[in-house]
């Protein structure tokens, strides 16, 4: 039986419809493989990408942080939001960087915890640097793996984009977390963790500091959230003691996705509180987290017209499949 479920934070509805899984997938997987010879990320400087720094420094670097050769936003002086007739506009200023892993054929699902730790520390260092810019209101770190997820280059790389405005999805989630607290006198992310631990159906992985789960109202097949067990609102509040457990959670989940789901394309994002002045009074009600979305379908007429996604995989079954994947 199909079932509509509402996300606790955003208020978005999803239709869980396992019967539709009998229909063929509307997403044909395309092999993005590109050989090492001629790869634009094998020699970043030669191919026009300015290298900012490497981690670690020196010839034995593992990850290079570089300027994106084709940035969505560009460095510049930020100004106020202006009006053009009935519309609001803001200059497209910000940072658009790449985190390029050195090894051409070593994807996220191949990294062990120590290798993932290097990537986490690289994220944190650059996130903190960009956050200091007075024009920066929000910083998003994301990773596209595979053609269906929007990747155009095979070589493994994450990206960072900072913006002078607060993205509407983040604003809705902040308001949702605050409204939930006002109504229930409970922090929504903490309640979610407690309820999932009590249910013990949708947990994929857990350690002392983090829990990975397929949310009850999963918008997409095999969607996974990785949540810290404390209530830190900002990703850059991650302390040194929790860095390796976070890397362990990432490494484990990506390996399970690769093995259990046949190495699908996926997007993953680090959701965090704004670094600028937006909604400061609401930060305490929010918790930073990772969202991973494997790509098995595309939005069609119903989804685009209503804003309600159709998920053909029951989150209980999704979590069981990932949890049981032998890595």
C-alpha cells in the first residue's frame, strides 16, 4: 500500500510507493570512465586550475584544493540585494573550489577511514577559510559521483561553493526545526535520532559520535543521512576528537553503497548553519549533517507538478540492504 509521509524538518511530503518498483527504472546508467591520460585533473595547473594549497603540503599530497576553472560564482565585492522591478537580485560573488583527490581511480567508496580523514580535514580547513570572507553567507560542500549525478569529470573530486545569500532550502529547514521546537518543546534532530534508535529499523551504521540512517520520510531510494549525536549547528564546529569517527561513518556508508547497490551514481552534501548573520536566533534548533542521495530515478510529471517525490523503495528495506552489505 502506498503511503504519504512528511519530513519532520522541511515539511516536505513524499509518496512511498514500493509497487512502482516493478516498473523499469527511468534512469539509464552511463559509464563516465575517462582514462588517466588526458584527464584534466592529473595536472591541475597545466589545465588552468589555480592550486590554492594541498593536504598535506609537499610532494606527497593526497588532496589538492584548487579554483574551479568554470566557476558558478566569482570573487568580487558584494553588495546589497537590489530590486529590478518586482524582482530581487544579488551579485553572483563567492568561491567555487575543487577538492581533487590525487589518485585517478580511487573513488569515495574505496577510501578507508584514514584516507577519508584527510578529505574531512581538507574540507574543514577550506570551509573555515572561506567562512571568514565578509561576503559569505552560506558555504556548501558537495560531491557528484557518476554521470547521472551530474559529474562531468571521472576523476574523484568534491566541490565548495559559497554564496552571499541564504539558499531557500536551508531557510525552510531552519524555520522547520524552529517551528517543530515551538510546537513540541523538543529538538527535531535529537528526537529523530532517539526515535530511530528505538525503532531500530532504518539504522545503517552507528559509532560513538555519529549515526547513519535511511530517514522514515526518505525522499529518494536509499537516501542516507549521517547525523552527529550532539546538537552542533555548524560543520566547522566538528572537534578533533570527532574527526576520525566522522571519517569512519563516511567511509563505511560509501563502501556499503558501492557494494550493496552496485556502485551507483550519487550526490552528497554537507548541510550546515549559515556562516553569516542569517537566522542566528534559530541556529540552536538545527544540527549540521550529511545527506547522500544515490541516483536511481529522475523527477517526472507528478513530482515536478506537485513537489512531492515518489520513492519506490521502503526506507526499512533500504536500510536493511545497506546495513547487510559486506564490505
